[in-house]
C-alpha cells in the first residue's frame, strides 16, 4: 500500500507465453523450467533471510525437510505481521540483480550416483507426467 513505485517488482514475460509448445516434451520442459526458477527464487529468499541455509546442514534429511517448511512458515508470519523493511528493500535490490544475471550458472545441487533401474523409473515417471500434462493442455488450451 504505502510502497513507492520503485520497490514494486514487475513480472517478466516468460518465454512460454510467447509461443505454444508443439509437443509434450516442449510443454514439460517449459513448465519444469518455470517451476525450477520459482523454487530457486524461494530458496534465495530463505537463504537471504535465514543464513543457516547457506551452509550444509548436519541434520538427517527428514529433519531438514521439516526445518525448511518451518522457515517458510516463519518467513510468511514475518511478512504478514508487517515484514522486515530492511530485508525487503535488500531483497528487492537483490532479486532485480539476479533476474538480470543467469542464476542457473551457479548450480550448487549435490548429485548422487543412481542405478540404471532408478534412471529408467525416473524417465518413465517423467514421461507419464508429460503425457498427462500434454493431454490436459490439448483438451483445455489448444483449438
């Protein structure tokens, strides 16, 4: 309400809005990319607000999942009760700079070896999702 026009983030036009996907792979890739960007942005917000997330956590994985969920809730509560003006201003500046640079070049995802069976199962699941997405897209959005 009381924010100046300069602190308002204006959404960029996503490339998926400029053309229609021609097949299920294109649709899946567009949606996967969009989701990944949103998740990276969310983790950027959390890592900026809660510095403990910038280091490897020494907790079992189930505890890490609960911790991230709790920090998301805490972040939302902070925003609902009035926010943190200093953090918000820093975030607005930071996200504007990130949008201009390609943050996907800083891929810090840890990787583990997987079996051939696991890779096949993952491909089958991906293909199943892509088929359902394409069917729904054709039914609802294509002429």
